C-alpha cells in the first residue's frame, strides 16, 4: 500500500518534469532550426552587409518564441 503510494507520487513528479522539458524543447526547437539553416555561426551568412541584420534575426527569433508560447497557452498546453 505504502509502496504503491510512493510509486504513484514519483510517477506524477516524473510526468510533470517530462511535460516541462517537452514545453521547453518545443519553444526552443524552431529558433534552433532557423539559426542552423541560416548558419548564424559561420561567415558568409545572409545579411552580413547590413549592420541591422543580426538584430533583425534576434528579434525575429524572439517573436517566434513568443508567438509559440501564446499558441501553446491558447491550446491550453501550458
């Protein structure tokens, strides 16, 4: 009886932890994909000539993350 209760508590805690990690991964995955596609860490990336290109990319990534969080809240996943 006590062992079952302990197992249930541990299972619930692990489920909450996995849920949180899934949400964090879902929010961080699209910006990671975009930076990988643009090759942000290598020379010759798009927008090198423009001094505002990096700032624009960073702002776009933040906007994407915020939109994703709003979408997840509307779907009641967060």
